[in-house]
C-alpha cells in the first residue's frame, strides 16, 4: 500500500551541516551513516518501501526469501566495517578457513568431489596443497595455473592498460587451457565479476584474484548472511540510521536536483522540496544520469555506456534434506553455486536450496517452466539425494541489471565520487572504486562520497569510519 502524498514544504537546516542522500542501498546507507557520524544532519530518500537496494528479502508464504545469494570475503574490509557499524557481524560470519567443495558431474568415472581450501601458510603456499591435489585439472594444468597466478600477482590492477584487455585472452597467452579456465578461473571469476573471463576487464580480474587469493592467506575466506538479508540491510540498517539521527523517508522518489546561486541545493520529491548543503546520489547509473544537472560531469553520456549484467536465482524447496553441506559449486553442469537457505528462510520441514547463476544472459528471460525442466535434472545429477525427494516449490528471481558489466574499457567510464558541481557527490558499486560490482564496492563508494562531502563541509573525518582502511 502506498502512502498518501505529503504537502509540499521546504526543509532547511544550518549552513554547512546538512546533506541529502538519494538512494537507500548499501552505498546510500553507508554515506548517510558516515555523514551523520561526523555531525552532519542527514536526510535519506529511498523510492522503494525498504532499504538494501538489490540485496533484500521478501516473503513467499511462510518462506523468507533473499532475492539472491550474496557472499563476501575476509578481504572485504569495508563491508565488514559496515556489518560492525549496524551490529550485524555475528549474523553473517566468515569461514574459519577457505573451503569450497567443487563437484564435477561430467566425469567418465562419475560424480567427483574436489576442494579449494587453504592451509595456515604464507601466500602463495597457502593454496599449494589444494591446487596440487585438485582433481578437476591434470598435473600439467595445475602447474600452468601456478605459473599464471604468479604472473597475475605481478600485475598492477590500477594500470589503465590492463582495463583495455580481456582476462580470457591474457589467460590463453599464459598457457591456460579451456578446462583450466572453466574449472578454476571462471569458477571464481564468474561469481565475483558476473562475467566469464573472455568478457571481463583484465584490470578488474587482476584486482579480484590478487586481492582475494594472492594478498593474505585468509583473504578469500567466505562469509554470508545466516539470516535473511532484510534483517541486515533493512532492519538493522534502519535501526543504525535512526540511532545516528538520520531522517529516513521510504517510498520517496527524487524528481530533480538544482543548485542555488548561494551554493545550496534543492532536492525535489512529489511531496517535498529539501534545501541542503550537499547531495549524495547513490542510485544506479541510468537514474544518476537522469538526475544530474548540466555540467556536473564532462561527459554524462558515459554513464549510459556502462553496461549491465544479469543474475538469475533459482529457488527449490524439497520435502526432505538432500544436501548436507552449507554450499557447493559445480562443474559440467549449468548449475554454478548452490546454497542451503533452509534455516535462514524459516523453513521447518524439508530443505530449501538457492542456486545463484551469474552472467545468466541465456536464462534470464526464460519461462519458469523451461527453467524447471533445465535445472531440476541438473540438481539430481549434482546432488544424489535430490533424485528421490519431492519438489514442493520451484520459483525464480531475476535481476536483469544486477551489476555493471565488467567489460574491457569500463574503467574509463566509471566516475569518481566528486562531480564538477560543488556539493554534489556520486556513490554506487558502479562508480570508480577499483572493485567489481560487489557489496564491498558499494560500501567503499559510500565512504568515498561521504569523505568528499565532509571535506567540503569542513567536518572532521570520523576515525572509526575509516578503520577498514587500516585492516586492508
């Protein structure tokens, strides 16, 4: 049910101490918290009836469903700071040690399990034993992977020349077979970049693998929410915003921005005009383009040239437990990652599995009946227990523009936090954070926008906001 429109009114505050954040995803919530923690009076405007952006939950009968499976790594120091800031870290714990079961169902000898896990050894020895025993590659391919990893470690992800190259061609030049790309590089890269190696910027891929696998021994340990995402990104985020004194307005879409002669800004919604000293636009690139005033960017059209990539999530509820592990990933099948979401969803009988399908260009618009015919037999191949279980429910969630497309050349299109319009700042996972479109990138962008705004407003930089930089 939508709220009745409010009468238009102007909201003003003390000069130099007011900000409006447009967008209530992770970037916007982060920016709002950071500004409020520095003593700025903040209004957060979100068009949806909830916070959390594209990482949210909804109800399907008695089931609490995340729109998609989201994970983070130990190296995601900004998102870990965010979890601490909203008092949610205990609800999204990290593995004690990286351990990824990888099942290949297309072996002549039948289904075969391998693992990617680390030892308590320095980089790169921490993955040495796992790679040496990885059954999904030949001995020659394992040796070649090690050489390519060392070459990757020598790259500088910030080098603009890398952004113009594709990761797949680089891997081929460094002796990686099609099998090695499928069974290792894409296994990790598709989930983090939302693109296969041939479609991904070498700069972004180098950043992912250097930071996640080749920086610190525990950098790639995986964390995920053991509760619905809405508990974190909506309920706890809203509680943190309220405690920080942020005025949060949901179901409130901004229609225009304008700057006055005195340097202040007017933010207009259908029911209100807010005058403020600073504005953070934390919305997707197309919406940002439509709201940007003239002259804010040299080439605002570049925002529209940042492509998007889809993620499909397949949800299956069985009448009995079929998977004993919290998650696994697969080879030789269209299925990518499978997570057990039974406890988090509130399901009391049976088991609820969520399949996260990144770079799902071929399936994103397929009818549910087609997807059911495609994925249920694959789950039976992958998980023997599924062969005798009854499917109680099957449904899909589609995010057609889930992330920006990490294609070669995208780096030059991503804008920084500052614009040419004083007092106007940009945030979002698609901005120039150096990271692919992840929760980490979203939080980092919110921090960058808040930092730029605080400098212009003459406000102190809260030390606790930037503690994640010390942990990086």
